């Protein structure tokens, strides 16, 4: 074999090996495809379980706060101030939020003041939403998630 044969044989061999590696990367058997599908589904299941765990922790935290509030409110040993403080604080916060919304709605702001006002209104609306969720329960979607979690518990 001369120089040409060596070059073409070596080059051809490396091209064939390269193509073979590429084909191996893209072409899989049905069994391999099935295994990949199973792995993807298991990953999705784990992600959903983590999301449910987060939701469960959030709901338990909220429920714990409600139970503590109910115990203090109905306790004979708790001082009157402790019984009414959470409600008064919530009411004051909501009233202040609406008063500030009304004040800010007058719109006498310019430049950076406007950005700060928008930020403050966002924070206040979030706080008010949390107060309403605490006292009146959260959304229907959250109730549905709670039901799904109960069903999943019974399946385990």
C-alpha cells in the first residue's frame, strides 16, 4: 500500500467510525426508547411530587397559623389584647392599603416617584391578598390541590 492507500484507508476508516458513532447516538432500539420514556415519566413524577410537597408544606403552615389563632381567640387564659390583636392588625393593614390606593390614585407623581408608588402598591396588594386568604380561605385551585393531595395519600 502506498501513500494514497494509507491516506484513503485511514481517512475512510475514521469517517466510517465517525458516522457509526453519530448513528449510534441517534438510532436506538425500541427497548432503549422505552427505557428513555420510563426515565422521563419518572422524572416528571418526581417533579410533581416535589411540587405537591411544597404545596403541602405551605398549607400546613397556613393551617398551623389558623389553629394557633383559633386557640388564642377562644382561650380563657389569653389576655383580651392577644385575642383581638391579629384581627385589628389585619383590619388596619387592609384599611391602610385601600387608603393608600385612593391616595396614590390621585396620580400627582413624576419620574422615580411613580416607580416607587407602583412598587409600594404591589407590596400592599400582596399583603392584602394574604390577609384575605388567611381569614377567608384560599382559592378554589388550592382546595382542588388539597383534594388531590388527600387522594395521593390514600393511594400510598
